C-alpha cells in the first residue's frame, strides 16, 4: 500500500540561498544551461526562482536574514557540492 495512493507523487526540492540570487540564476544558466521554470523578483531586486538542469529541479533565492535564512556568504561557510545523476 502506498502512502501517496490517489494523491500523486510528493517531491522535495533543494533551495540554495545567495546574497544576490539574480547573479546566481544567471550563473547557473550560463554555466549549466539551467532553465528558469518560475521566477519572482521584488522592487529591490531580490529574487527567488525555480530552475532546472536536465531532470533536476531546485530553487535559488536571496537570503532573508529577517526570517533566519542566511546565505553561505553571510555565515562565512565553506563551499558545498551538488551531485546529480
């Protein structure tokens, strides 16, 4: 018996936070051929976008310190690797 019986497939997506998401969106497009599936941008230029590379989809967004969502740059964290197959 499936937990999703009759409800469709459930999926989760990674969300990568950046100090400047518009730069990241353009970088992923140029470097990996990412296609933008949806994108929202505010008047200040902050953005959030769902992008896909091949069959993999994920979110790129501006950090939001007021909501405790910090980018690696803000936390001085090391680089992370993303592996897809």
